[in-house]
């Protein structure tokens, strides 16, 4: 397959994707939208909802031992995650070095 054929195929895929997106945007919504002009008809009675005021409970501060536990647990998770990421990166870097140095020996 030449570069020209690959470019033409890619252009066709892009054009068909755009046509599909435009066609999907022209469909009707699943639910009809409200007409704001109908809401203010003079013959319609204005109904309200009763409102009750209640006292909400105040926020309690966490205990000191919960703060310390959160600090210890968060630090432990950060260290373990860092160790895992460092191991994966080191393994990948060593694999790349070994592979490239093996290719130089050929």
C-alpha cells in the first residue's frame, strides 16, 4: 500500500466520520422541551409549594486520631504507589537498554 492510497483511505474515513456526526446531530430530542410562553397563561392558577424551615445539624470536626490515621494511610498509599511506579519504569528502561544494546551487537 502506497502513501497515496493510505492518505486517500484516511481522508474517506474522516469524511464519513464527520457525516455521521452531522447526521446524528439532526435527530429530534428524546423529550419535548417546555414552551415558556405556555407557563404564563392568565387563566392558569398559580400554585405554590409550602416551604418548611428546619434546623440542620452543624458539622462536627473529626477527632484527632482520625486526622492522624488519614495522614498515615495517605502517606503509606503514596509510598507504595511510588514504589510500584518506580519498579515498572525501571523494568521498562532496563528492557529498552538491553534490547537496544543487543541490537548493536548484531
